[in-house]
């Protein structure tokens, strides 16, 4: 009788353990496509940011204008697609990546992910899509990116970069200088007032764990070899 009881006890304890293990495996497997999709989405943003940097570099006037700030550039914030549309009420949004220059080696950091958006009301009609590069000129401007979010024009001062023959940033003040390539038509809208916020989900998706921007660009505790093309493109643009 004791032998039968022993076998029964083994069976009743083993099956729940096996079921729990099977369930955990199913959850892990089902989560894999979501993780892969998140990584793919972030890699696409990194690749688009690289193409934006290359597009600026290939444009004689825009490339020269951005390079005019190379000696003081602390970082680049690259927004491959900033979409704006309105009919009286306005809204705008996009995603971007921040890469920081090492002042000793001149090498560019791994990307940290952000969102950028705003809403407005006023005399405006139309829509456009912009590719934008913000040159972060000083430590104050850079440290704003280490917060959870901040507002352009309020927490940091911003200037629109001059482009064209004879353009120069001399005399232009601002923690950041913004350059944009636009398509479409838009009236009465500015990126002043836009909020830039850390995208914790995107950073976690790209690096495989929860990280803050300082972990990525200051401590350099994570890396992703698939960002190399973006970093190389930035180095060529700013050389």
C-alpha cells in the first residue's frame, strides 16, 4: 500500500510541474515574435536615421551647414520622419535617435531612442514630412536628453540652422540648432513647443533589457553592432 501511495504522490506532483514548465515554454515562445518585431521596428528607425545623415551629407549646402558646427557638436538628434498635418488644429510627431560624440576619440555612441511630438491651434493648413537633424551644441542641451522628457523652446533654446551659399552659424544662439529637409506645404507651424521624450520600450527592444539614455551614451553599458552604419555615417558627415 505504501508503494502505491508513493507512486501516486510522484505522479500528482510531477504532472503539475510538467504542466507549469510547458506553460512557461509556450509563453516564452509566444513572446519571441513580439520581441523580434520590436527589434525590427527599432532597427528600421536606425537605418532610416543613417539614410537621413547620408542625405544631408550628399547635399552640398545642408551638409556644409551641419559641418559648420562640428567643432562644438556634443551630439546629434536625428528624426528621419517628422510628420505634420493640420486644418486649423495641428499635430506633429515622429521618432528619433540620439548619438553622442566622445570628445576624446571623436567616436559616436550607440543610439538612444526618443519620441517627438506636439499639438497646436492657429492659422495653419496643409501638411509635410521633414527629415531633421538637431545639433546639440552644449552640455545643457545634452543633459536635457537624460531627463524623461523636455520641451523645445522652454527647457532648451533652439535655433533654425541657416542653409545656402554663404550661410554661417556665427552669431546664432541656441542650445541646439535644427536643420530640416521638407516636402509638402505647411503654414504657421514651428517645432518650438514640441516635446522630446525617452522611449523606454524602444531602448529595451533594441538592447534586450531596460536601459536609460545614460546607460547607452554615457556609461556605454550596452551595444548593438547593427548601429555601426549609422555611427559611421555620422562620422563622415561631421569630419
